[in-house]
């Protein structure tokens, strides 16, 4: 099942995909052309998911949020339900700092996030799936509004699960959360041109040490790690989805010297760019 809705005025798009054996190829074609935020629902037993070339165990009946630069594939795609949307569909209608496109779910934490569902949440997600399908098939003037409302509900449910399962019940003050979120969002926007923590610290009117101490306090990866991983993630996406040369990718990611990029990539992946591309083609 593949369902799509586009808002002509804004080019906002939302997709729902379920039970597709050719899911990986469909995602490849869509993600190559668009920047989409993704929420994945594993509707059956545990299976393997590969994200940016790294294999993880995707627990049964759990959710997985993914940002737009990540590449991913599934061991059993026919057991996967996926919601995808671009910023023009959802983010222009809601600037809530917790549930926006730059809110907690996608920029309030770092790392791969698997969110387990109890029986109550499983029932909510299954019901929400049915409501999405019904609304996608409805033809009227308020279809967009209804889909946005349903997507907002999905994001709220997923965000609540993330906050309860990821922060280890540590008290996260609003100002500290905003600083973490803003840093992650700035890296997402500027990582191609600025690779130094100092640049982002200046934008936030903080010192690099203040940022490092804050991220350490909440057991996050360091600011420099977040920048480096964002660069590597996009490099992998470009190698996977495009035919651009290593030199072209290096320049696109802000490296003046292609050999510097090659050393940087190998340091973080243990593979040269050419070996990584060969591996992805196997």
C-alpha cells in the first residue's frame, strides 16, 4: 500500500506506506529527490534495519524516527509501516518547540532511537494507521487539515514515548532543552559550510565549553561528534543515492581538499569513499 497527498500551494507532501515488498527501492527513489522526515512502525517480530550502513536490531512493535539525510533498509519491509512528510506539509503550520520539525523528536537527542510500545500504545498506533488510510482515500476540501491533524497526533505520541524512554527521567529545563535543540537544528542547516563547534557556539552566544558541558550532563554525544556524524551521514547518503564523485561530494560538504575529505571519511567509517561505494553496490 502506497498513499501520497500533496498540497499544491505549498508543495507540502505526506506519504503512508505499508506492506510493500519493494519498499527499499521505493524509499530510495523518493529519498533521492526529497528531504523527508520519517517515522517507522515495526508491526511484527524483531528484524534488522540498516541505517547509514550500520545494522541494528529493530525490536518488535516499536517506533523509529529518522531525519531526512539518513539512508535505511529493512530485513522484512512487508512488515513495516512508514509515515514520511516534508517541512512544507507539517512544519509551516506548527512552531511548537517540542513537536515541530526542529523539536525534541528529531533534534532534541542524538543517536538512533527505538521506542517500544506497550499494548495501549500499540492499539493507538494501529488505530491511527486505519484513520490515515481512510483519510488518504477521502476526497474533499479539508483532507489536508485532517491529515495534518493525524500526523500531529502521531508526532505527539512518538515524542511522549521518546521523552519518557530516552532522557532517563533526568530533569531537562526548558532553556537547556532549547539550547540542545537549537544546536542540533543549526548543525542540520549549516554543516556543509561550518565544521567547527566555535561557529555554532557563537550563533548561540555560548562558549564551546558550555555546550560541551551541557551535552555531557545529559549524556549526549559531544558537539564535535554531532557535527562530524552529520557530515558522514550526508556523505553516505550522497554515495548511496547519487553518482557524484568523491571529489564532488567533498566540495559539496565544505572540504576544500578532496584528500582531506577522504581521510576524514575513512577515519569515521574505516572505509575509503571508493570502498564504501563498492560495498553499497554489492
